[in-house]
C-alpha cells in the first residue's frame, strides 16, 4: 500500500513535468521500491533513462526530486542513457541487483521495454558469472543473534532478495517474487509458502522498528 501511494505521488510529479521535457524518457522504480516492498524511511530509488541531453531532462529531475526532498524523503536517483545503463550494470553489482526488480512508473513504454530487454540480454549473456557474483555477496552475522541485522544479515531480507534475483535471472526479466523458480522446478510450492511467511515476518519486524 505504501509503494502504491508513493507510485501515485511520483507519477503525478513526473506527469506534471512532461510538458517541459524534450524527448522521450522512462522512469523506473528500483530495488525494494521496485519490488513494492517500501518501508517507512526507505530510500525511494529512481532511475531515469533517456538519450536526451542533461539540460532537456532538468525539468523532470527538478520536478521529481525537489518536492520529494522538501517532503523529507530520501531519494536515490540516477539519470542515464540506455548505453550508460548497460555499462553501469557491468561495473557495479549493486546497480545490477537493483535493476533485477525494476518497475516502470512513468514515461515512454516502448523505451522502457527496449531498455529492459537490452539490459537483460546483457545480464543473461553470462548467467554463470552473474550467479557467482550473487553467491559471493557477504552474509554477516547469524539469524540466531538477539539483535540480528534484518536487512543485510544472514537470514534477513537480502537472503530472500537473492532468490528473487535468481528468479529474474532465470526469467530474463525483472522479478518481484520467486515464481519463476517455482515454474522451473527449482523450488516447490511448500518452499514458496515458507519464503512468503519469512518475508512477512521480516517485513513486519522492520516496519515495527
């Protein structure tokens, strides 16, 4: 519900800026926001894709960021060309995993579709290498700690996220759950049910905190 409410606000801000923007653009939600798991005080992670000049996009960036900043939100944002986005996925694992849950909020659907298709062609070009990169991430702490790290620690949100990233990798498209792994026979229905329960528990605890 919080993600949907934020979508309404962000889309309205983008829509108000459209008449002053030259050329097509695509505005994506990324990371936890892209997966519709926005929590209080979470960053609103946004990506603007456009081949236009920075000056052409200034009305959009200002129209999006300034009202959100003024309202007290923490906004993570990037403005890239399609080519620069492909390079960013190759250079930084955080950019890669954030895009695994990308979701279009506003802009040109055709540009968004091309961008997603090109990015996932790059991502799946060497699936084994991407899998190794995902599996190599740090898993600090233990789920048995009295005060575990509910986001980054072992047994926390990132462990669930990793399975969603593998689902996106398997599907060759952004994913917001592990259904693609169920379809492929890599998970069974009881596994998915257990993951859903774990996600509810982790989300409830993080929300309360």
